[in-house]
């Protein structure tokens, strides 16, 4: 499998979660450096994405075609 690249959107299974974390199969944005993503641990640091708009300071709106998003 090709490792994810920084800035790509992947589908990830975010189970199990604790607290108020987003669960289930969700789109995630890869934010870790490519060198880290290609490392022997097979890890990547990601941010979960949602299509639900909420007035929360930590939510950042991304509109197509930013980041290769499609409508």
C-alpha cells in the first residue's frame, strides 16, 4: 500500500474512540510530514473531517476545490 501524503484526504476507520471523538469510517486530512508517513511504524497524523457545519472555533471550513475536494 502506498503511504498517505501530506494534504491528501483518506477514508479511515476511527474506531474505537473515547469521549467525544468522531467515530466510524470518516474522511481524514493527512497533516504529518511525508517522511514520517513512510516510516517503519506505518503511521500518519490525521485530522477528522465532517460535512456538518458548527460554530466551533476549532472547526476550519474547507470548500471545493481546495485540497482536491469534489462536490
